[in-house]
C-alpha cells in the first residue's frame, strides 16, 4: 500500500475539562505574580485543574464524548492510542484503563509519550495502522494530561503556564487529503524535562556508574524543569518548520491551509511562529487564554472546541502542529 496517498477521516471529537477553574488572581495568592504579568507574557487568563480526578478518567470522559459525536459504539474500536506524560501508573497503560471504562473490549491499547507533540504522533500512527490493516475499522486517539501534579507552584516562571484536560478523536481510513511530518532533536532534551524514578536499587554501592544525562543532578523532584529562552527559540522555529514540511510533503502550499491548530503553549510563541510562517493570526485557533498549556491535550481540545463553535467546518484543510519536550515537533494536515 502507498501510505503517502492515504489518509484518515475524523468521525467524531470530544473533550473533558476538570470542573475547577484556577484564575491568574488565584495563582497570585500563592506565588509572586499577577494577572497583568501572566496575561501579557503568555496570553493565559485561567486554566482548569483536577480536584482529585485521575488522568485516565479525563481521557475516558473525552473518549465517550468522541464516540457519541461519531455515532459509533465502543465495541467497534479496534485500537486505542493514548498520549500522555502524566499517567497515574507505570503500568497498565492509560489506553487499557480507557478501554475498560468505555467498554471497547478486545481493542489493542498503547500509550505514546512525545510530550506536547504527542497527539500529532498519535494521529500519524493511527493513519499507518488504518491503512496497513484492512481489518481495522476505527481508531480512538486520546490525549489526557494532569500537568498540575508535576507543576512546581513555587516557581512563577512555570506554574502560570500549565493546566489539565483531555480530548479524543475517532478516526477511520479515508482517501481525503492527508500529510504528516514528524521530527525530534534529542540534543534539546535538557531544556524541558521532568524526572522520574531515581536510578537506585538495593545492590548499588559507592562504585556505582555515573553517566550524565544532561539534566541538573541536583534536581530530585518530579516537577517540570524548563529553560524558557531555549524552548522559545525552538518553538518559534519548530512550528513554521513542521507546518511547511507537511505542506511540502503533501504537495500543497501553506496558503492552501484554511485553519491552523497549534500547540497552545504561549501566545507570543504562536504570534512569532505565524509571522515566520507568513500566515495571518486570523487563521489560528487559540484557546490558551482559557486552558493554558495542557501538553498533548492542547491541540485536540482546541480542535474540538473550534468544531463545535463553528470555527472549523467540514471540508476545511486543517493543520495541527505541535512542539514540546524531547525536543519533539510535528504536523498533520488533513481535510476535516
């Protein structure tokens, strides 16, 4: 099969946000900041945060909404791809827990970690499965993040950025226009990271092997660590690069794209990237003012809201473009 000539159709979308709203003023009560400082530097006015809801629960609720929107039953889903960096479990996968919650018995399940680019990677993976397995009819791609649990609320440079949420797409194979481009730069891993379990066991001693990984050895907590200047430089180049490469690969120009749905990281990043791309901000979907940065969930949340409020219509060529820790970047252009 010639995958380059095959695509996917989005049958349905859904999203889920926690009920708790955290405003900039609320953050100013626990860290030295204020609404004007946050708004002018990021474009964010508020964000949603969980009040006990686990990551998988948000994903399951978003998946139920996407299935209802698609008009199909969970039993028809053959593969669940979940994108997250904030699972409650090392194992089982969030995808397995979503399968359990929605009743998609027998579906294959896998989690994918590409940070904020995760949903782009997930759609690309879904397309390849759908177009190389004729027995696979529908794929559910879900993104769910609870960044509040890896946020350092004493660090005003990062805690103002992040929020929680989830969204999901139901996909099927299609001959509609589709093009994707994925990449990464592991040399930038040190600019944005969150540490996991320490490298330790009962038999380690003073002669242990020390191999530097580029991160700060003094950082022992599981909070997000970010070099804002380096991430900004990367992101403002990554967005136009990924969008242009996907357009070129699909044989179209950037001007042919009707709507851009970027990762919702920072309005300054998006404005600078749009200028570098030569595209008016009128074509960009922005929801970060209400949601903040929800990592891999930010693009599908923005897409879902734009579909349901009429900003994205059937027949539109839509560019989904992400960038994040890894450093990862990627873009999918498809016809909605």
